[in-house]
């Protein structure tokens, strides 16, 4: 794996591009947004297919309900807004109007985590993985790069039921080749080091890989797991890592409560008890700043991962 | 066309089904179920194109009971219309029954949308109406909202959507029985003037007595002829209508009659 860290793209951009392509392929796709189409990038679809694009205005609850109604009539709605307004503000609508009736709505939420940056705490969603994975019938996907995001936008079309797709604002390195294969519910193991495993998701995957490369030069062999599907979680890859490596570290741009770290703890506590070191946002709100500065401030960047592992190994 | 006389009888049968369901289930919401019985009689036995043998038919008219707690009335109408066996009503809210406390579209044939959390049904109805327009289908979508329910902000978000997309295939009915759990609508949180609100949101508004079959028939007819905008029928009703001791009594919002009350109610309904 040779990553060019200079070539970057935000997964929200990949989403917008993939959605436009998907719209050409499938007539039953409709897209809804809540006055954020230029930020969520659904505008790319809107320009191409104005009749199948619905701007519901600043009304996320109504947007989710409208999508539910469309889904009862065999439409496949892709619904977008910022993660905080999707999973947070419209939680009850997602719960009662989408997940309980198991309607085929794809909630593609952009601007997750502290990497939203300057907008600050009100706009930095740190609880969405937690809120969404607890809902029955929901699939939760959190992609790490352009290639994976484009795959996911297409792949979730084939899932018969609600999906939460977590997308980021921050442009991050392209990790995978266009030919790389992914599978819902199957994490990706990068390297087979046995000193420690870093399980990451979304924007922290590139940080973990960077840390892995750096530690390698110091003689420490790390394995990274890109956990792009949070639910259903890949139990096997976690248990295997716990058996084969000395330490387990999770890192996420999300609260350490209820997110990836908690998911890994749940798997290991029931199957192969082992200490899990959770890196993420530690029961606090975010703050304004540049996205890269915030990754550093909240200790979820490659340097923080290196420090953590250096202490452990 | 079903005659007015027949529809009145059907409304009465729906009420009997409501009492049977709530009494046998020993829980449920009789008050608001009884207030909408006449509207449901007209919808399910005259107005809507529905197919009990093919409940998911693509060209069927859709119905959303946004005030989902009044499921006994919907279940009663569906059973009488032949969507499922009438005896199912007696198992309402039972652990072994498909008739959940609030309507579940995946468990009950004829239920077009799962509801229960108030304020969400109009959005879903909009989605159905938009889908109909996209597919050039001529089905219509009906949604019953409660006068207390419209205190939920999402209803007004949805009303803007109905207007924006000129959903003339959508007909909203507000069950204005003037009571909610904690008291009258005015006491708790006035949603009045309901008609002026919907009118200002771009709806064609029709005020009727919602317990009067002829007025309901006429209103639906007018709604169907309205083009370019959605219709809202503000139906003034009596909560608990048809059972004397339940009428206009806030206490009968969500409780089941005891055996003695059940017998009186059934007698009053001519069972």
C-alpha cells in the first residue's frame, strides 16, 4: 500500500459524484436535502436530475418522514444533511418512521466529527454512530476514503432496509485503488503486525496507516483495521486481532462512548476479553479550529496514535 | 357508491369494533377512535380505491393514520372491509396479535404507514403523494391528523412541503374533537384557528361536521376537484361520539371500559 498523502478528497465529494452516477443507472433513486445541497454535494445529482431532487428546506424531521413515505412507494431515497441534524435532530423520525417499518431509506450524513472544523461544537456530530447503531434494522457504514465512499454509495442501494452512511467534510488521502474490493460487514486488515492493532474508521484510518508506517521504521509492527461497517460489526477480524496482537487500540472521530471503541469492547468482552484502549473524543463537545488542528487537539491524529503505541509496546 | 344510510350503519359498526377491541384488549384509545369512525366509514367504504385481496396494489389510494393511537378505528374499518378476520379485533394489543397498539404496516394488511409517534404522518403522506406525481399515477393520499397532534412542529414543516410540491393528490383531515390528554385544546396549547393556519400554508380548506356523513362525502368530492394545491378538511367532531358516557370526556382518551361500561356502550351502539 503506497499512499500519496498529498492527493486528498473529502468523502462528501465522493458521495456527490457517485450519487450522480447512480442516478443515471437507477430511476427509482430520489434525493432529498435540507438546504445544504452545496455542502453535502447532492447538488451534483440535483443539477442532473432536478425532477428527482427534493429540497425540503431547513426541516430535517419532515425530510426523514417524506423519505419514508417515498420509500413505501418503492422509491429509494438518499437523504442528506449534516450528521448532527440527521442522526440528532431527526432521531425519532429515523427511529419510528424509517427503522421500525424497515423502510428503504439511505441516510447519507456529511460533516461528522470534529473534522467539521471551524463551525464548532454545535455542528460537530460525535454521537451519531452510537445513536444509529442502536436502532434495529439499521446498517451503519463509515467510510475512510474516496474509493470506499464511492463503493458504499453504490453498495447500499442493494441493501433492502435503512442505512446510515457517515461522511466527512475534511479532505483526506486516497487510501485504496479503484480496483480494491470491499464487503459490507467485513473490515479490512492492513498489514499483519503483531505488536498492536489499531482499529479505525472514517477519517482516522489514514491517520492510523500513517502511524503504522512511522512505527515500522522504529521496528514496531502494527496492523491497522479499517472498520468501514460499524453495524453489522466484523467480529471475526476483531477476535483474530485480539488473539494475534499484543494490544488493541481503537481510534475514531466520534465519542469514545457508544461508537467504534464501544463496539469493539462489546465484541471482545463477550468473546475474547482483552484490554481495549479507546482513542476518540472523551466525553466532551468539540470546538472551533482547523480540522487538522482539532485532530491533534483531541489526540486522534497519527502522532497521538504513535505516542500511545510507543507507551504500550 | 355506498348510500348515506349504509355508511351511517358502517360507521356504527366501526364504533362497535372499537369498543370490542379496546374492551377485549383492556387498553387502547376509544375517544379519538370514536370521533373518526364516520370519516373512516366514508374513506374505506366509498372514497378510496382499495383492494382487500391485494392490499399493496400499486395504484391503490393510500391512507395514513397520523394520530396512530386511534388504531382501533382503523383496524375496525379494515376488518369490516375484509382486509383481515374480524375476530382479530378481539386480540387487539395482545402479545400474540399482529394488531399492535399503534399501526404497523408490516404486520397488518391494509396499513399503509407505521405511525404512533405524533406529528410524523403528514410527512409520510407527502412522500407518497410526491411518488404518485413522479410516477404519473392517479392514486390519492389521505391522512388523518389530530387537533392536539398538530401542536407538533413537524406537521407545519410538512404542510410547507405539501404546498411547495402542489400536492393536489393529498387530502388532510384534521379530527378536531377539541380534546387532548391534559384537557381541551385551548387549555393545553391552542392549535386554533386550524382552518386559517392551513389556509395560510397554501391549502384549500373545508370546514365540516366530521360526524355527519353527507358533509364528509361532499368534502371529499370537493377535495378531489381541487387542482394545484392540497386540501385540508377541518372536521369538527365529538370525542367519544356514539357512547354517551364517553362523549366529550377527556378521561376516555386512553382507557378501556370495564364490563359494565362495555355492556352499556354496546347497547347504545345497538349491538
